[in-house]
C-alpha cells in the first residue's frame, strides 16, 4: 500500500470525492481516504503521478508519503514526507491556527453583536455619532461583518473550489449560508438608503431590524469554534500513535575497534555492534552477544514486568535496559525494527476503511447537493406560503448551516484510530480497520495447541521416586539426560537447573538407543532411563508404578523410567504444559459466548487431557500441520472463525480464517498472514482483542446514530417544521451552533474508548449468546467434545473422515501483492458453487483451484476480475 498526504479536505464529502476520483484511475485496485489523518492509502499498479494528478483534478492537494513523487495542487505547498507517516504529519497544526482566527473574530464580533442585538433590540447606548443614525449603524455592522468574513475566508475559498470542481462540501454550505445572510443584508441596506432619502424614519428602523450582518459573522465564528474543538479532539485520537513514534531512539553507541562511538541511529547498519548502558533505550533490534540485564518491554508489549536477557537473546528497539551492561549485534534497523513495524501497522490501519463506514460514505457523497436543494426548496415553499423574503431566507440559511456531513465522515475513523491506539498500548495490533471490525464478530476461536495453549516446550510435571528420594532421582536423571539432545532430556536438565542442582555428575560409556532410551556408567553403577519397555527389561517395575504411569499418560504426560544396576529408581513425567493464563483466557472466551476449539496433532488421549485442563469446548486431534487450513474451512460453515497460531505452518489457516491472530509476535510468515498481531505470548490478549473490537464497533454505531439522527431531526426543525405547531423558528445562528457541536460530540464520544476495559477482572462475568455461565479456571471443567481426524490421507488434511472426488485447475492471476490479496482472491473463488478450495500464491501469480465439478473458465474469470485482479487463464 502506498500512502499519500491529502490537503484541502474539510468534510466527509471531500474525502468521498477524493476516493471516487482516485478509484477511477486505471490500475488502482483499492483506495481509502482518512479524513481524520488527512491521509490516503492506495493499492494497485498506478503510478504516484497518476494518483496525485487525479487528486489535484478533483480540487485537492496531494503528496506521496513514500517519497516517490509529490505535487501540491490548490496552490498549497506540501512538504516532502518521510518514508513512513511521521509524528510531524500527525501533529495538531490546525488548533493553533483556528484559535487565532477565533480570537480575532470574537474581538470584532462583540461590538457587532452589541450594535445589532444590544442597541437595536435592547436599547443599549452607542457613541453619539451613531445614536439615531440607522444608516451609520448598518454601515458599521457591514464593515465588521466584512472583516470577520475576510478572517474566515477559508470557508469561502474552499467552498468555491467545491462548486467549481462540482464537489460541494461542508465549507460550501457554510459559505452559502453566510453569503446569503450578507447579500440579503446589503439589499436591505440599499432599501434603507432609499427610505432615508424619502424621510421615512419608520422604514429605516424596520430595515435596521431586518439586517442579518450579525448572522453572517456569527455563523462563521460558531463554525470556527466547532472546528477548533473538533481539531483538538481529533489531535487527541492520534496520541497513542504519536507516543509510539516518540519512543524511537535518536542516538546509538557503536562499538568500533574497541572504542565507543556515539552516532545518530540512522547510521547503524545490520551487523554493527552497539552497547547499551543501564537506563538507556535500545536503539535497534539486535541479539545480545555480551552481558546480562533485565529489559523493560512495556513500550512494545504493554507488559510491565522486565524480561531477563542473556547472550543469544533478542532485544527490540525502544525497550529500556534496566540493570546491566549489554553489548549487542544489530539485526534489524530503520523501517525493519519491531517498533517501526508496529507504527506501520497502526498507521496503515488508520489509512484503511472499515466496511461499516461505507454507509456513511454513500450518504456523504450526495449529502451536500441534497442539502442545498432542500434549502432552496424550503425558501420557495415559505415564499409561496405567503411569508416575507427575510423569513423564508432565514429558514433556507438555517438548513444550510445546521447540516453537518463532518459528523458522518468522522463517525468511523475517529473510533478506529482510538481503538487502534488503545490496542497498541496493550500490545494488540490490528492491521486494518476491517480486521478491527471483524474481530468483534467472532463466534468460534480455533486455537493451535503447541505454543498457543501450551508453552511449546516440555517441562517436568511429576517426580515419582521408588526407594530413593525425589532429589536423588532427579540428580541421577539429570546426570544421564544431560548427555542427550532430545527435547524430553532438555526438560529434565532445565528442571534440575531450576532446582539449583550442583555440577553435573559425569556419565561414562554413554549410549543413546533410538526409540528406547539412554544408558551409561555413573560411579561404577550402570544407569539407564527411557520408556517402560526398555527399563522393564533391565529392572522390575511394580504394578503400582505401572498404574501410576498410565494415569500420567492419560493426563497427556510422558513418563520416563529410570533404573540403576537392575533396581528400579522411579519415574519422571514430562509434558508440554499449558501456559499459566490459558485456562483463564479460554474461560473468558466461553463467558463471551464464543465456542473454543483446540487443534492438535496429538493422539486422542493426550489431546483430551490437554483439552480438559484448558477447558475448551471441542478438541480436534490428529491434525497434521498442513491440515489446519481445511479444519478452519469446515469450521467457517458453522460461524465466524478466528484462528490463533504462532508458526509458519499456521499461515494457511490464519489466512483462511475470518480473522487470523498471530500470538507472541509469532514468525514473520505468521505475522504476514494474520489480521491481528499480539505482541505478547499470553492467550489473555485474544479475548481482550475481541472485547476491544466489540467496544469499538459499539462506539461506531453510537457515532453513526448521532450523526444520522442529528441531521434527520435538525434539518426539518431548521426548515421551520415546528413554526406552526409550537412557534419555534430556528435562527441561522442557533443552526450554526448546533452544527459546531455535532462533530465535537462525535469525536468526544470516540475518545471515551480510551477508558474501555479490555481485560476482564476476576469477578466479572459477561453474558454470552451461547454460554451464560462458563466455568472459571479454578472450577472443574466439563469433558470437551473430541473429534479424531480421519486416518492416513484425510488425517493429513485434518478433517473428519469424508471422501470427495475433486479436480484441480491452476489459473494465472495478476495484481496480487500480499497475503491479504491472496485471501481476497481465495474468498472470491470459493464463493463459486463447486469450488472446494482455492490456494493463492501472489509471488507465483497463480491460484490452485480444487473443484467438486468442472467449473467453467468464465465463472473463474468473473470471480477473479470481480475481486479486482486480472485473469490470465488456465495454466
């Protein structure tokens, strides 16, 4: 996606106009414009110059944020931008300008209101030169109004540009309303001069009461008040993103030829050695090569507890070295660091548009022309009803100034920006606005077992001695297993280190017997360890110990037996244990009414044991890595699916799911395929992401309701619908005040999201549609439903046994540029009746289509072109 800075937009009608203009450029696959950040994201093959020219032709200015090409348009200068959205671009530059305009306007508006309202209606005193001089009073009011209109000339300039480019906007409405008031007042003033020539004092006083100079000025001042409040609130919505940008270190200390050298962080290259002292920020992503320390990673993950770092561990830019001296090798610099990627994700999400925003976009596109038509119609109707031109004009002007397309345009993007910022503070990153919206609609969560529910590496869970102490059994097992590289052996070595065992006792004559166990000599005695069959051939294992081993195996644990000189010593149970917070997170999901499914390649017995501990609703066992995608596809037939995974083999399933969630930052491939990235390895962030999405979606609905209901009620009232029934005639000034507050209310409501609670307290319970009382982690769990994948061929696909006769076609597709393009193409093809599965590869520019019938090439072509890509034919 290429991003552009767009200038000259003032309301939703402007952003809709720009979006429509750019979408019409040949080669543009998608375009989304953010009124909130004044940015535009474009995907496709069109050049930057073609896109910028389209924006300029539409009457606005543009420059590339990727530094490819820049142009301004509208006679405005646009500074060259950095390779990514910078903090300067997000800085609130509008509020100070609007504040100066407002203060100057108010200084002139006070005497204008004093003379027009205070003196004319309440008899307040005026200077002798103007006392009893209606023409003089009218001229002074006109001059003050002209001065205020010049100060706020931007409304007229932008409004005129909108008319010239046949894209009227909010400024057009304000400019028309103010101009109509002013022109009418000039007509009345000319009539007053004629009355003065005729000596008609009564007509002079009547004319003075019929002036609308104060309305022409007050409309501009009140709209400026609203604009300033709106700009100030909009600035606060990007606080989280600006805070992330401020974290980026500016300097680094390089280690070159034994000497420390302070340099700008931009000069650090991959492979450079840099040092970090206690209290300093880590400048770039790297690997520790010397030293040990605790590093605070709260800036990236939201986790306040420091993480211990030792040689071989990775560190990330913008995290804080708290205790020791570290020397590191730079691995990722510039735009490749974790911090830069987080900033990129959050800013990309702001540049995209949520599907729910399409309603407001469609309305915004025709809103202003419709309002102008209504205002003209209202004026004519009141004239035909016998009212004076002044009264009819006041009603038409009120309709113009009360209408607010801005509230419609801001309803979605401000909530998306605040929601994304809140997520980033907690280490939850939504790649697009659509993913933020879609996550909250999740009905089924599919969890990969290894590394997601469990820690992904074996741990010692039980030590059961027989005739020796637990400490001695562990010491002997440690001595034997320390010579092995097997993952189960590493679990025992790790546990011994945690228990603080001394130096490893040396084992001689060591032998590793594949599939059986280990043997060696220790202090003159023969020590062996391994499975039951192997050890029972060397020593007698009691019936009780065999039963205990069966119980442990039923819990998903692997018992390792040990003997010395043909005497059984006991057993050590090892298992991939579930994470501390997994059961709590799963209970949280179930409390939200979400069905939780665990996918694992383990056998049914082990899978059932882990599923019971975790508290999931369903376990699908025997799923090989390549079969996860098919399982997710079948789950999608039952509801909206979120797939949570962390590895390369999870990428197809993450892409297939309605929402793909990469946990613990995962692998680069998993991150590319995912819609949501969780920076921490805690499963609690999954329900937190869903809860945040729901809160954001609810806030968007509130904003859209307010924006629509305001206009639905406001326009008829301004038109005079309550004049005959209740005698209420809304003046243009009150209409302008209402318009000013509408956008401010929408933005303020979005800011409430900052106080949303995304993590559930221990005593909280949420009513869910499908599970009103899911058990807490400490409560006994019900037995999960267990499905075993079909054997052999079907097991590889990870599905319940089912035979399908399929045929395969490989088609060429041009225009796919990323995993999301692949997902978009796959979804389009799989909507065709008879298409079982479509696997897209954007690098190879092809899609492999699996079909249950002979789907025609015309159907395939229509699906691909309908998705916005070029069909190249069957290969």
